[in-house]
C-alpha cells in the first residue's frame, strides 16, 4: 500500500487506518459523528493527499482538456477552477475531476486516487492527437482540506493572502505557514465551505501542524474518510465508484449542468441523443420513512415489489438523524416525492425521493 507524507502523523494521532484506493488512509480519529459536526459547525482538517494531480501545458493544453471533458474550458479564466467529468467513449464516466486554469497555457488537474493511472492513460491516449505537455505530479504533491465555517479564520492566521477575496471555485498561489508556492483553492467535498491546499510533500507535516495549532481556538480536529463520506452524502455529492462509474452517463447522474453541447467532446453525439430521447433512469436522493439505514447495492423496488433500481450510497445522516441515500431509479419513479422501497434484509422499507441536497 502507498502512504501519504502524513501517514506517521495520523498514526501518532491514534487514527484508525484502512486501505483505500491503494493507500493506507485514516478512516476516523475521534469518531465519525464528532468529526462530522466539527466540520458542519466549526472546522476540520483532512489529509486527502491520495488524490492525483496532473499538469497540462502548452499551446494545445486547452484543446485537449476541452475534448476529453464535458465542461467548457473556454469559460475558465486564470485563477478559476471547474468541475467536469471524462466520458469514456461509450457514454459512461472515466472519472470526475477539477480543472484549474493557472495560466493561458497551463492547467492543473485533480483526479480521484483510485483512477490516477486510468485517467492518465485515457488523457494520454487522446493527447496523441493534440500534443500537450503532460506531467503526473501525483507522487510529489500533498493535499490538505480545511473545511467548515471557521476554516477561513483558521487558515488566515498562516497567510498574507486575503482568503476572503478568493470566491468559490477560484484559487491563487501563495505562502502558507512560511512555505511558498502553495495552491490555495476555495473548494471542498463537504459542503461546509473552506479550502483545499496543494504543496510539496516535504512540507506536509509542518503545514499540517501549523494549521492544527492555528485552528485550536476554533475547535479544529483531524477528520478521516468516514466523516468525509457522510458530509459529502448529506450534500448529494457523487463519489466515483459508487454513484458514478464507467456504466453511468453524466445525464443519468444529474451532471447535465457540466455537460456543455456547444463544443466538441468525447461522446458528444451519444449524449446529445440521450438528452433528446430522455433518460430511462436517474440518480436521485431519497430519505427513509422508517428507522433504517440504506447501504450500497441494496435493491430499490416499487409498491408491488418489482425491482426499479439500486442504492449507490447510503448512511444515517448525522444532521437529520434519518437514513438517507442516493440510488439509480427507473422512470417514472425518479420524480420528486415518489414513493419507493429499499430492500433491507428481505423487508421493503418505504422511502421518498427528495430534492438534493439533504441538508
């Protein structure tokens, strides 16, 4: 298993370590619920250095990214980031990712840990036609997420960069805790606001310790992958491998908003046809109507017990104190307020399709 530059720090903090996407990662420290509420109400710090980072540079960098991704890179200005996904050529999704425009011919791309090699090969294959300069910096870079309503105040103590001037999905390069060349991005996967910062591996421990100390007065605690999952699920954010994969289309996954048909891209014709004809299944959020926790791969059935879908993510919402989940559900059952049933231990438990986010 790979280890991040902060692995020893997690062990010393008593984190429970689990294998995830080829890495030994902290799944929790003090407990999922405590970490969850710290991020919703105060501030939490996450090591997400397992994520992959590519640089795409040169005169054809934009054209390559424009073709491999669904979103419109033309709308990016320097210092702005964009959520997008890579169609696989058969209507499915290779990965979802964030593209940062650093300069007119320089982009920074952040991909999911489990898909680093797959994404690299996919983008490289299409790059044969474009000839952009590609650099895989995944092994050299660390990524820390500082999330929650007190994240800005915490991080502001360590930088002269005015963090309040960085809008959502924008970024800048600056100094954090005395270390230069840190990418400071107003992004995150928790829905509670905050920053994600990228920097060289060798500075990871000192930056982590500086942030931990700066956030002490605000109640900052370290958080693991388990609370990251409950936080993202309450906001209805997709997790690759659960809610989206090579068999799900961006339109089925509710990612039509990042699928821009005004430009040419992989699977454009196929997805345009799907949009015109209408989708037959859709990723929806649902809330359990009785006390029960839905889990990945549980069957979704209608009132007569006919299979109409499958749960992709599920948990007990710490904020709402009810079972919530995401599922692909067949037409017409994916309409808001539809009654569906989740099959749990041979019982069909009622649930209701709701508008996302849950909180």
